[in-house]
């Protein structure tokens, strides 16, 4: 990794930067010999664990319960909802044999779990009092992606697929659940400092089987947009296909109304990319496997007292609840230790040498800006605590500011194209709302329609950028992963 923490240098070689960070830290090893898979290393797994804990916390706080469904789905179940299978058919991995014996019923490796979970909903849901059902699981799903695979971003084994599935008595309750899903995801991304925009996907790009899909997108350092999560309103499509009904007060039966929402390791890819710099990872404290590293600056003759002081500092920080590492390796210079922990994204480094020892101070260095401050040993715990909070806030604000700068409104198709070609990001345009016009727009701009802003009351003035008829809404377009 290069010299100063500079984000501007990525634009040309973000892909290379991302691969290098993953392999040098290391976070995720892509040398496993199956295309579209990767290995979470011990350090990468720790980051992944912290991220999934944040996800779990937010879901559980709002009444979701964790479950675990089988990986295998019999062919007849996968095929029950027509729209769903039509879209996933080309992406399904199949298990066809048990040993050398062909199976009577082919088994799919789940590409997502609607068709595994909803037959069980049919058994579990009978009465109004069984509702709502709000469950989630964090599992591997398999999709035979045919576009170029990318570590964590487009994988064939999605190893960190969090899927939530809910069932409700009424359309209104299910639509409220969509709102709650959107709030939960907003909260998760905010805690990770990942900026986002929310868009209602156009009809031609919604989840197979959904009435509508709300998607979260972020902009990666190369200007390309990454979909980091989606919340789907499923209506009664699946509940009719899977015959999921409850008995109403009047004795009649009604199909349940459903939602589902999912995020994957793309969240971790975004986390790494939006905060990282030329020195490597920059991690918000909540997900940093090590939050504070203590480095003794030893001088001849004073090794023992410095080392002892550092052990004391590390213990004190650990007692205060921080995840701490004391790097007391004798064979490494302080400079090479800085390099190591900067690469790994440890938010705060404590340096303690003879001069600090004599003065009763210590030096704190922030990973994000590499700024140094000298603090009193006696107030070290409070200083570290407030510095971590400041770092998290600054990371979040910096990333948010950057994303805001990537969103521009254009009144003209040519201008939009220029922006998309030169710097990427998200372009907002006035649009008529016509499907044919939207798809024409995608072809002309060689870009994807992200959709219309979610819960946004802006009303466009003027005419559609593409067909000149009256504009009815604002549409977002981008080049995407
Ligand atoms: C919602 C959960 C679903 O599958 N069923 C259950 C719904 N939606 S989705 O949009 O298809 O996927 C949810 C999120 O998963 C991420 N994702 C992927 N990440 C890495 N590699 C892939 N191949 C991949 N496919 C989907 C996206 O972030 C998506 O929003
Ligand atoms: Zn139009």
C-alpha cells in the first residue's frame, strides 16, 4: 500500500486495490479452486462476525427470530411460484445423485429460501393469533452467476446471506413491515457508516415474485453503484402458490400477506471500500476485531519498564471493555508494527516510549487521519473512548459527504451520459414513468435504472429527458456492479 491516506488515488485502480486489501490483510482468500467462492480468513471471519452481530441485533430488537432451514429444496417446491422459478431457473445449482444413484427428485441448492420456508409457513400458520411471523436466517445460498464473478460482490456461494421472511394478516400490516425492513437496514448501514440511497426498483427489475422492491444502493470508489440490500413486498403471490392461509374472525380463510428482505457479504465489501485508503483497511470501532493496539517504543536499557507499562495500559483498556492487542514482538521495529496494524484497519494505536513514561503520558494515533495526540496516562481510557466515537462519526460523515457528491441532477440526456462516462455515480433525471421509455433510457445511457427515490416528495417540473412528454417522477440511473 502507498504512502499518505488518500482516497483520490483509487479511481483508476479500485478493483486492484480491493483485491490487494483482501489478500494482504488478509480478509478473504480467492485462491480456492471453485469459481465464485472465497475463504474467510481468521481476521476476515472476525470482521464478518461483528457485522452479522450488528445485523442480528437490529433484527432481534424488532421482534425477528432466528431459524435455520435446510440447504436443499426439492424441484417441485422450487417450481411452485411461476414468476420466481422463471427468473431463477438459469441460476440454480442442482444435486442430481446420491453417490452413483440418480435421485428420484432433483434437489436444488437454495438460491434464496422463499420456496423452502413458505411450505413450512403453510404448516405453522392457521389462526390469526399465529400472525405476524417474522423470522430470519444467515446462511449460504448458491447462484450460478453468469456475469463476471467478483470477490464478495458477485459470488456463486453467497456465504453471508441474511434473509428475513415475514407473514401478516393484512396488506396494510405487510406494507408497514416493508417500512420496518427499510428502517432496520438503514440503521444497520448507519451503524457501519455506509452511506446509501433508497430506490423503488422499476417493475422490470424487481425481485421475482414481488409486487415491488425497495433497494439500497451505495457508490463504490470507482463510481459504480452496488446494491447492498433489498426489501420486497410480496403481496399474496407466494401465499397463494403455497396455500398459506389463516382463519379470520368470521370463520372464513384469507391468504397471508408477505415480505422478505436480504443483505449479503456485499455489505462487508462496501464497508471495506467506502472507508479504506492507500494504507489498507479503515474499520469503524464496532466491527474492528482489534480496536486498540498498544506499541511499546523501546530504548536500550529501558525495555523492561516500558514493556511493563504497556502491559498495564493494555490491561486497563481491556478491563474497560475494548478489544486490545499488545504488540510486544521484539524482532519488529515500531515502524513495521505501524504498517501491520494500519493495514488491518485498527482504529486507534497507543504508542508509549521513555519520554511518555517519564511524563506520565501516551500518544494516540487515529487510523483514519493518522493524526497524533498526547494524552495523560490517567485519563487514557476516557480519551480512547471519545477518540473511537469521534473516528466512527467522522468516518460516517466523510463517507456520507462523498456519496452526496456522487449524486447529480441532470436535465439533459447528453449531460447525463457524460457524467456516467467520466465519473460514474448516480444521475437523477425527470422521467415520464413509461416502461418502454425507461428501458430505452437504459440502452441509450448504457446504464441501469435504479428506480425512483423511496419516500421522496420531490415533484419534477418539466418534461421527460428521453421522450419529452410530461415528467411525472424523478428517476435514478447509474452504471452498476
Ligand atoms: C430477499 C431475501 C432476495 O433474495 N429473498 C430473501 C430476497 N433478494 S435479492 O435481492 O436477490 O438478494 C438480496 C441481496 O443479496 C445480495 N446478493 C449478492 N451478494 C453477493 N453475491 C451475489 N451473487 C448476490 N446476489 C444477491 C444483494 O445485495 C441483494 O440485494
Ligand atoms: Zn419518457
